[in-house]
């Protein structure tokens, strides 16, 4: 009698560990050569993110060395003002967008599936697509630098300086287009990591048993979902203003430069916590392992992470204390900005308590963590000082702030990153780094950093502003700048030594013993270096410290003792879990290698380059081509033969493939994507209300350009379509599939009617977006609603086609529910538009 | 005293010559002191915790409550309570009657200083009488700039489309320096403003003479 997983040679019983490994490698193995461009596996993609990020880090660091040389003596002209302005803008932009967030997301993408007991992230092709968007966007940005056309208006691009009037030329466009392109990667990774953490955990890994780093990344990813869209919106609006003359931020046409600041900092403040929280998660992990005891106050730390995430969205105005905001508002934001120090302090003392009650050792990761603590605490304290409004009025926009931000970013992110690299490299490469070179690198970096930036507080207190390419003697700034510049080189040598050590160890490091730090979490059970599939079988866990409880877990996993122990069926799969309890709910099947992510990213790059060059028809063509590729990608999904067609016989009892159920990663991914979209839309509605109430020269027209029935009619049409989709999902749940295709077509027709109403309004309304911000906002709204309505119609039509092909039906009922989420979003935004853009202005005009 | 001489400088916030800058500088010294104590203390705690002794258990909750909640909570409350009044000199309170109203219009890369009540315009120079608050109204015709005279008080942005106001006062006659404090393009680094505070009689005399001059 043969069992389903029996080998072809007919030998009885399940295969041994070596044969099992070969079986898994056939399904999960990574190709070489040109085909390596199609890899979607999280370990490879994550390492690509990190290496690319470190390259951008070095480039941005070289820019800062150039700046320090220029500032070493007063009145120098090593570089001219324009070059300096491009240097500091590119330095900040690259460090924030091309290094900090991508490298941390890369680390998370690498570690999380392993820590959670999963084989891959939930959207492998999306990870790959994110990487290519990041790489190409970064290259486009650096091309601007290489051409001497780098953005030069500061990394926060304040208007009106960054508008077309005061920054003609493509410099600012490189920022707006290049960085927004990169943000696709950030958003994609954020959504994917959140869904992966919630839905692919080991059996028994309830939320309270999750590794603390998973908590940190869950909070961070949700912050990304809500925090980046305001910037994406602002970038789109500013690019429209620059390229098409639409008035959003121009105070002479009803716009407001402060709108840019609000939108930017609504992103900008959460951004710095998006950078810090992953590092804090790493510190919590490392402290626990290197003190060889569980983290003190796990629940306290979780609550701190969550409250930091929430609080960080309520602080943004502390970047705007000098723009004339009313005193009461300033006081509120000051208090909130200081209050956010409390959850951070809780974490610091949790770490100290863990060390104090454990058995810590001074190895390279702990050296870097000591450096982190010393530096970050100082940075946090100067942050509390800056939150004190009158003091901020003095040192805002001086080198005091430059010192503060480098203390918290380098201390709070770079040092923990180096600690984490030293900690986890034995996992990734199977080798140990050199303790001597590591110590040298640390001390040079640490001493160099302190020498550069400690005195810079003083420079700022003596009045040296930010972003000045040179200065006169006699201000008292001469010697502090010289000290900063000299020590800057010391730090550069330290960083170089560290990077050299990390790079060299890959070839020359001595082989690491298994789990060299005696860690407790699952990532140390996947092999050093890890296999492409992480776990040959997925173990259940019942504590926060699986490897401390069961040190022999790795060999049991490799022997196939646990769930999903075979790959002979040819599917890439992992367990789908309940988000709270961690109990398995379904088997999630994952796509293998594909060229579509690379193709889509290349076409998007073509679109971005065309936009930069202001060739709009080619840009439109590229956008259409990208859409086609993306739709093809979505076609090869779920029950499509390239995904996982047909019946699966070798599943654990009670579990089905996710596409045969009503829940799966796509549902959550669509939900989170719409949440991000909602954040963008909410920022837009905020902008509308802000301009209406506060913009200096706001002039609404005497007669509203929109008919009173347009928005309610469109809302009604979309509601009808959505209701049809909900109904057919309900029928599928009851086993009824008649009229499936017909209902989908009817829904599409309703959506088309809604789009027609909006299109007619857009064509018919006499809007002059280049003349008034009011009209620009309305025009943008109509285009936004139209695009989303059209997308909803398109997806409904595609569902109808998939029904025809048999990819959607009773046997695969999953997708209509996913599409219904998009429809619900369209209903929501149209209804809100009716209230905010239709009814509200009438009410306000009635009062005026 | 070496420290004090190191604090001086034409744009130094630590060498106040007016009530606003003085009040802020005082809070700064307190904040700096507390920051030094806290940072030295926390670093020392970390280093102590890193000693490789045998396992020491217990009192974990005290660390979290004492260090995580009480320490920052008390410090922040104290800062807000005792420091809040330091900003009062900068606000142009409604009841306050200023000696003068001065319009400072910023443009790339100069300051146009107008005395509306006296029909007088200066370029890159501002004069005021000692000992009385003046109200400065900032505006801009092009991009965002920032009006800042560190030895007298905090800064206020000059934003196109808006007129913002701050209160400025010098306590001693002298020549003070201001500098644009918001990046405004290629000339940002060289956009100084000379502020001259004069004894009230000298100021009146200067004002009368300046108005008569063409």
C-alpha cells in the first residue's frame, strides 16, 4: 500500500531528512544566472534589499563627508552653494528613504517568516516587485545626482521654494517622482509584513507568544500603512502643481504653503518612529538573548510599542512651532511630544532590568547596543528639550536640531542595525565575524560619532543655522565645525571598518556553531545558512522561547515530524493561522518564481523617466502597459493552473487550500491596501477643509461647479454594484453558484454608470485648476473617484472572465470577497465626497 | 568664566540681551543640567547592569515603574509647569501696547524693514528703542524665510500669503545680528539682518533724522 507522500522507488515510509531536503529544494530552490531575476523567495529578496540599502548608505555618507569638508573652515569654497544644497538634500533623502526604512524592512522580511515558523512571506511576487521598484527608483534618484540635477530644496521640500516658480528645472521632480516610486516598495513591504505576521504564524503562537520583534514590525507596518499616504498625496499634488500648474500650495491662487508642511509632517513624524521601532524590537531581542533570560516586562514593552505607534501620529506640529500656530495648539503638541518619551523610557528600563537580572556578555552585538544606549538616550533628552516650545523657537532650524536628529537616527537605528547584523550574520552566512575588526570598527565609529555631533549642539546654540554652505569667521563657529569635520572622518573610518568586517566575514569568517548565541526563537532552527524553505515541517509551539524549551527542535523539524512535511505535490505552501490565537485555519499556497514583478517594475520605471522628461504620451503608454502586466499577474492567482489548480489530497486534516475558502492573504492585503488608500483620501479631505478654513486667498466660486445630484447618483450606482457583489459572495457561501457571471457583469454595469456620471461631471464642470486651488481640489477629486470606479469595474469584469474560465466558482469562492472590499472602498470615498465636497461647501456658503 | 566667554557670539542664544532670550536661556540651563544627570545616570545603570555576575533576580517591576514611568513623568511635568512662562515675552499679547510696529518683509535674499507709522524703509537693518517691546510683523513675497535675532528672542517664520507677529525687546543698547533661519535658496547663508538697539532719546533723534532724509 502506498501512502500519498511515498517516494517513486516504492520504498516504504516517509523520506529521511536528506531526501526530504532534496524534495523541498526541487520546489523551493533558487535558480542561478539570468533566472535569478525571477526569484521571489523572501530570504533572497530581503538580502537584496539590505545590500542595496547599505550601498545607498555609503553613497549618502560620502555626500556628508563632502559637506563636512566644506564646513571645516569658514569662508571655504571647496564646493559652491548649489552643489552643497544638492548634497544636503540628497544626503537626507537617501538616508531616510533609500537606506533606513528599506534596510529595516529587508531585515524584517528576512527574519520574520523564520521567527514565526513560516516558509515565506504571504505575497512573494509583491516582495520581488517591491525590491525592483526600490532599486530602480533609487537609481533614478541617483541619476539626478550624477547629472548635477539632484533636488536642492531640502529633504522636506518646503513649498513655495520647491514649486516650479522657485525651483525650475527637473531637480525637485527627481525627488517627487523618484521617491514616490520607491515608496511603492515601502508600502508593499509594510502591507505584506503586517499580513504575514497576522496570518502565517506557527501553530500555537498566539499574539502573546509572538517574538517581540514581530510585535515591533506589526506596529511599524501599520504605521507605514497610515503614515506614508499623506506624503504620497502631497507629492502627487506638488508634482501636479509643478508640471501642470494646478494650484495647491500657492497662496496667491487660494492654496497654502502650510498645507505642504502639514501633509509632510503628518508623514514625517511617524516616519522617524517607523525607523526607530524596528530597531527597538531588535534591541529587545538581542538584550534577551545576550543576557540569556526572557525580556523583562514583555507586556509592558508591547504596550509601549503600540502606544508609541499611536502617539506618533499626534505630534507632527512640533516641526512647525515657528509658523504662527495658536499658543494652545502649540502647548498640546509640546505636551504630547514629551509624553512619547514615556513608552520609550519603559523600554529602556525593561532592557536595563533584563541585563541586570541576566548574565550578559560583552560580545560585538552588546558593544554596539551599549553605544546605542549612550547615544539614543542623549538624543531622546534633546528631543524633550526641543519639545519645549520657547526653546524650540531659538534652536529650530539650527545645528542643534541637526545634532539631535543624528543622535536619535544614528544612535537609535544605525547602532542597533550593526548590533543586529553581528547577531544574525551567523544565521545568514554560517560564519562569525572577526572580534578584533568588530571592536575597532565600533570604537572608531562611536568616538567619531560623538566627536562629530556632541559639539554640534553647541554650534547650534551659538546660532549656526541649518543648510548654510558656508559661514563667516567671528561667530564662534570656527573651532566647533573643525572638530565636527575631523571627527566625521574618524567616524567614516569606523563605519568603513565595520562594513569591511561584515563583508569579509562572508568569505573568511570562521564557521559558526549552530545557534552560537544560544537564542530562543525559531529563526535559529532553519540552518546556517538557512534553506530556501526554512522549515521542512512546521512545528507547533507553546511558549515564547521554543528553542530554550526544546533545544533539539531543529533536527525534529528537518526529519519531517511536524505539519506540512512533504513537497512532492510541487506546491509552495505554509500554514495560514488565526490572527489572535495562532491556530491553523487553512494552508496558504504561494506562487513560485516569476518574471512579472521585474517586468512591471521596468515598465513603471519607463513611466517615471517619461514623467521626468515631461513626455506625457509615452508615460501614459507605459502606465497602460504596466496595468496590463499587473492584471496578468493578478490573473495567475489562486485557482489558476500556475498557482494551485485542481484538488489537493495531501493536506492536514480539516484544512483546505486558502483559495478554496473564503479567507486568505489577499483579503487582508486588499483590506490593508484600502486602509492606506483611505489614509491618502483622508489627508485629501483634510487638505480641502484646511484650505477652506485657513488658506489666505481662498475664493470659492459663486456657483458650485458640480451639480447637486452628481455625487449622490454616483454613490448610489456604486452601492448597487457593491450590493450585488456581497450578494453573490453570500450565495457562494450557501453553495449556490447560478448567475455568478451575470451578477458580476451587472455589478460592472452599475460601476460603469457611476463612472459615467463622474466623467460627465468632470467634462461638463467649468473647472480651472490652474487658476484656483478650489478648482484644483475638485478636479483632483473627480479624477481620483473616476480612476477608482474604473478599477472596480475592471476587476468585476475580470472576475466574470475568471468565472468563465473556471478559476472562480463554488470550488474556488475566495476572490469575489476580495474585490468586494475595493467596491466598498469606492462606495465610501464617493459618499464622503458627497458630504465633504458637495454638502459641506453649501452649508459653509449658506452661513457666510 | 571661560564657559561664559565661550557662550558669547553675535548669533548666540546663550548671550541674551533681551527678556525673551534671557527667559529661554534660563530654562535651557536647567534642562541641560537635568539632561546631563539623567544621561549619565542611565548610562551608568546600563554599564552596571552589564557586569557578568551570577544571576540576580527580583525587583523587575520597580525598574519599569520607577525608570519607565516616574522618572520621565515627573521630569516632563516639572518642565511644563516651571518652564511654561518662558514663552510669554514672544507673544504679542492683545493688551500690550508696543512702542512701535515694524513690518519686516523678507524676500530672496534681503530684509525690507518698514516703519508704517513713520513712513520709513530700511534695507537689512532694524532699529528699536531699548527697554520697550516692539511688535514685528513678518511677511514674504516669495518663499518661506524666518526672522531671527537670537540674542533677543526666538524666531518667527515669514510665510507668503500671511502676516505673523512677534514681540521683540532689547534690554541694552548695542548692535545685534539676525539671520534668516529657514532655507530659502541659494542665498540663504548670506541673509543677515543688523539690529541696532538705542537708548530711547537716541532712538527718537535717529527716527526724526531718518524720516527727514530723502
